[in-house]
C-alpha cells in the first residue's frame, strides 16, 4: 500500500538518509524513536508537506514523490492537531469534501457518517474552543478520515491525553481501523501504546529504520 524506497530528507541540521520500509494494506504500523530523531519529518514527507532530497514514495505502486499533498489523498493528524478555533466541528469534517466540490447532500451524509463512527454527533455544531483533549483528538481524526483516505498518518495522537482518555482513544483507533480498513502509520515514543495498537513496530535510530517485531 505504501512504500519508501531509499528516501533521504533534509530537515535543518538533521537528515534522514536512505530510508526504506513498507506498509501492507490495512496494517497498523507504529514508528518509534527518541525525540528529535526525524519521526515527524518522515510523516511530513509521506503526505507531501516536506520534500525529499532523493528516493521514492509509492502509494499502491504509484510514485507520488513529486505530487502535491492534496493529490496524495493521505489523512494526517499532526501532534498539535492543527484545528481551527473559528470553525465548527461540522466544518472541520466537511473541509476536504468541500474542496473536492462534492455535492452538498454527499457532504452531509459523510459528515454524519464520520460523526457516528467517532461518537461526536452531538459536537457537530460546536466550535473547537472548549472541547476536551479527547474530543479534540476525535475531531482531528474525523477531519483526516472524511475524504476516505487509504492511508492515515498519526503523530503522537495519545501523548497529550490523561490515562483514561488515552485508553478510550486507543479503543477508538482500533474500532476505526476495523470499520474502515485504513492503513495506519503511527508515530509514538510510548511502548505501551505501540504494543496495544501495532501489527508491527519499527524503530528509527540515526536516520534509519529497523524492525522491532510485532505489537500486541
């Protein structure tokens, strides 16, 4: 489904060099590594927010290395969520669909479908300000999933949550994958999250990835 072939990325003084790995369709793969080792940089390169200096990024055997982010159809939830305080939850879910010029009826149906999947139907008319951490995480997931991407990238999705909410969102991520079949690449430094969610765990060290085995 997604493959990096000998990818190198420059990020300031830090470089990811000659990186190669792949994810199969429907896998939940966790990428671990210490802070500042380039995990976020890799996600940004996959979704097109950061250029690569060499190598290829393939989605379904199609080389998308030079494609614009919108053309890649990859869902991305950054660590800071990047939600817009002036938009309602409904508008976040409808955002990508509106850009794609979907019919209004189709947008409404998809917004409601995502809201039901994530258990946030009651939040649709609300603004982001005042939502809890768990609610905000659900909104960010919904926005990323609304356009039905085949691949979902998650950057530390559980790091800012309390223990009870962390367990809740873990369960939600499992449910989302079971119901949608989306392929997930999930960055974390938390081994418990990796063991609970991952089909496979990869470790990034010194700009290279090694296989650490299976998750839970």
